[in-house]
C-alpha cells in the first residue's frame, strides 16, 4: 500500500525551492516598489500601482473560468485543477496567472482543512493563506462589526433616525463555524450596561455583505459608495436606513484600506497569482475580487479564476453578476468532473464503493454533467472543456466513457492528473483549453436581463439553469419582493442562495431532475453589494462544525512544525 504524503508535508518540502515574491512579481513586470511585502513569499500590490495598471490601455488577456459539476461529499478538485492548469500553461510557454478566493478559517477548521489546492498543485505558503494570511478577513470582520456597534450605539444614544430595533437587518460576523451564534439576544444587563435588548445573530465573515462588497469594488471610490449604500434596517415608519445615515462609512473604508489591495503569491512551479476576497458561493456570489481578475488580465496572456461550488452557483453568478458589469467575460469554462462523483450522483452511497467500477451508475450520474454542459453551450454560449480529474483507482474504461460522452455533446474533454504530477499532469488539459479558446463562440449570453421583473429573473434561473418545472413563493417571499419593488431596486441582478449539494434546492437530490419545484422562502436585499438574494430552502449564514472537526487533528509542535492542516 502506497502512503501518500499530506499536502502540508509536500508544501514544507517544497519551501526550499520557492522564490522570493519579488522574483515572482518580475515575471509579470512588477518591480520591488510596486509591492508591499508580507515576509518572503507574499506581497500586496501597491494601490497606486494597481490603479495605474488597471487604467492602462494594455489589452486584456484571455480569461479561463474553472467550475465543477454539482458537489459530492468528496469534492471534485476545482482549486487543484486551477493551480495545476496554470502550471501546465506555463510549461508550454504561456504567460499565465491565477486569481482565486481567500480561504475562510471556518471551513479550514471545520470540514475542508484548507483551500489552497493539493498534492503537486498548491499555492504557497498554504499555512499562511489558510490561516490569517494578510489580515483581509479580519479587516472585513472588523468593518462589519464596527457598523453593527454603531447601530446599537445609535439606538441607545437617542435614536435620532427613529430606527425600529425589531427591524434592524444588519447582523454581526466572525470567521469561525459556530452554529450557537446563528440567533442570539443582545443588550442584556440593563440599558446602561447592555443597551437595547433585541434579537440578532452572526454570519460567518465569508457571508458578510462587506466581503461581497470588497470583491465587487474596483477601487476605493466604489468601495466607499457601496459601503454607504448598505441597508441596515428600517424606521418605525418603515423607511430604509443605510450605513451612510449612521456616518459609519469613513471609518469602515479606513479599516479596509489595505484589504482592497490584492495579495500576490506563487504556486509550486512559480506561476504568479492573486488570492483576494472570499465570498461563499451558496449564499453570496462566490468569486474572488474583480480587482484581482482585472489586474491579472492586464499582466498575463491567460488568467484562470475559479468560482465557488458547482456551475449552477459560482459560474452562473460570475457570468450574470460580475462579468457583464465589469467586462470580464470568460473565453472558455473548465468543468471539473470525477468518475467517483458521477457514481455518487448515479446512486452509489459509499465513497469507498464509488472507487470501484460501476458503469451503469456512472452513466446515470452523468446527467448532472450533461445539464451543466447544456447550460454553458446553450444558455451562456461559452465553450466548455471538461477536466476529468483522475484518481489512481479510476479505470481506463470509466475515463474513456466520460471523455467520449463529453465529446459527443460538443465539449472538449481531457484527463487531468495535476494532483500527482503538477503541471506535467495538465498538459492535455492545457491544450484542450487553448483549442476551445481558439474555436471561440461569439457573444456571451446571460440567463436573464437586469430589467426583467424580480420573479421573472428568479424563474429564468430556476427553469433554465437548474431545470426546475416551476417556482413557488412563500408569503414572506412575496412580501419581500413587493417591498423591494417599492424601494425601486428591481433592476439589480440575482444572487441565488441555495444548497451546493444539489442542482435543486433539496439536499441529497442527485443528478439533474426536471419535474421539481424551486421553493423561495424569503428574498433579501443587499444594496451595498447591489444584488437581490432569493433564499431557497434553509440556508445558514454561519455553518456549524461537523462531528469530527478538522481542528481536532491540527497543532503547532514544540519544534515549530505545523501538523494536520489540509
């Protein structure tokens, strides 16, 4: 039996080969004065340098978007594919960069154990990136909680805005999975000691609207405007109250002044990339910062970016929310699939059993991939490439079947072995991606128009992207929609909040069913992020820990060695 080294063991061995971040920056024309270094291997880009590059007339490179089939319990390998593909492109002489999200410490200590790729395709240094990194998530947390504190201070100190304490919509946040904080009572101890007693709760930092705002702001001016437009609650007369009404915006911008600068890192083969901002994709829009993406497009010929969860979430939101507002349209989309996940979608229950050959279940589960490909080809008009993330236990029969099936549907398909082999294992995939880009597809299309009524937008996504037969709205959702229309925000895009574990809104519904109903329970308004959030099913904005948290295996030894991470 072959014993695999852990990701952190591999990363620790690679450290001797890693370059000073100044050398990595030089590959894309950045000099020492353009950087603000955080140790030897990480740097932020100077804000003035960032603006200069973004405003330059240098043409953009090609954007490659990496997404996946609907998530299984095992994970399909989007980040490892993104990193490995960037290494493969470099190997064949292409100037490439990547732009991916910052990991949240909630999942790091919960289920995932880290989020920087794996095996021979990792971002370095994973231990810094997975933990505190450059402090961006802490800055988001602080800016969010400052606003929360100013709201409660305003309530206690006269309430000149006549805010109704029962209609405050702004929660608190922290970057930890803690289900006990989802719903809490604050203000205990009397008015002098605790303030006004009211119900509130916490969301995880990755679900904070400020995280989405950071990711969607192209500069400080837009950051300030979006922060000011955050809806924090309503008055007794039911009038909207915004962050700017509380005079909180200047201090929030100050806290975020460094967080808006993208973080430059490298992977194991010296490809430069940005890791910046980290909104979740099941409750937010699930993509790294627009600054990082646009900057990479100016600095490299090929930029890879990755959306959270499956193509019905991160990819749809990138195209419909981000790409058309900032002209960052993908030239191709890489859909990561695994034979094991197909078998789980096809009815196999056990992860171990899914390692064995089950051709009937493999074919049945392929309906999920077929739906995602159909969306890419016929809704969004973006040429797809299927990356078959191969594991050692996969059979040639399974891999050949998947490849042939994809090609029958009009999609390029290639085997990826970047986990085991690094860039060398992604050469076939890199060639397929370049072929898809060269072939092109004409104009990118969208699932809906901003001008569509809210319910029409919801139903277009539900029926076209998810494959639902119909949509049902709760009385609360209908009331929410009516109020959003009254406030005049009907032209905003949608950021659908639903489970990542199914293309439907029902956890455990596998494949790609068609005769089902999407249930919209409520509809939230994020005026700072500038999107409308239909909530489909029970969605938690702060996750809980699993029965055996990843934190249990982590430690920092007396000899200064990190163990158990990732």
